[in-house]
């Protein structure tokens, strides 16, 4: 039997990609407390922090064949940041979120992820610029100005169904363009 506690993070990741659930349990054991503490510092809600961490690890296991990681601590901390942002966006606690995120401890940069995130951001920006004008405006109002569908509909004097349809079109185009980065799309859509 392998001594999983003695394995490096790289060795654990390789074992996980080969469906070794005991290696996954060791990775979970190593990082749960750090990730949970980070999520709790932002959310100040024990249950929500635990739910977010469980979601991240569940997704991580279920998509183990898709990711190309040699290190994951920075990746997992970034996932926590994205998932907490999604929580606040959905709950409409934007200002509180930004205040808390400023106070959150800085995460270590995973250099292998930095380049990939930069490429992903450029691809997202390019894809958004290629959307039809009305679709782009509605998507930006939703995702960057954090307006609800109802607020967008009122501002543009259109129906909420039209807003929903345009956001769906934008997300579909983003997903198609970003298939290569599928393991990151879980956190931003």
C-alpha cells in the first residue's frame, strides 16, 4: 500500500488522474482546512464555506481527466475565489464581497496557472467583443455590472425573456470558444 502522506503534490495529481481515489482523499485532507479557512474569511458563513469547498472538490474529482495541472494549491485557492464571487453575485451582496475579498489573505501565485488565466482572459475578452452589439451589452450588464435580468430589461426597455435569451446566447458562444479551458469554465459560468 502506498504511503500517500509521503507523496508530493505532483505525484498525487498523477495518481488522481489514474483514478486513484485514495490519492484524492490525501489531497483533500491536505488542502481542505486551508481552502475552508479562505472561503470562511470571505463568506463568514460556516455552512456556505463548507458547501463551496465540497463543490470544488467534487468537481475536481469528476473532471480529473480534463485538467492539466502539475500543482494545484494555487488553482484550488483561485477556484474558491471564483466560487465565492459567484455566490455573492447570485446573492447580490457585491459591495460586501469586494470589501471582504480585499481583506482576504493573498494567495500564492501558481505560475503555471498565471499564463493560462491570462490567455483565458484574452480569449474571453475577444469572444465578448465578437458578440452582436445588443447581446454584448446585455452580457456585460449581467456579468460585469451585476444587474439582474429584471434591472437590465427595465433599463433597455425589453422583456426579461429577451435578456435571458441574449445571456444564454452569449454563454453558449463563450462555452464553445472556451472548450479547451473547460475545467475553468465551471468556476466562471
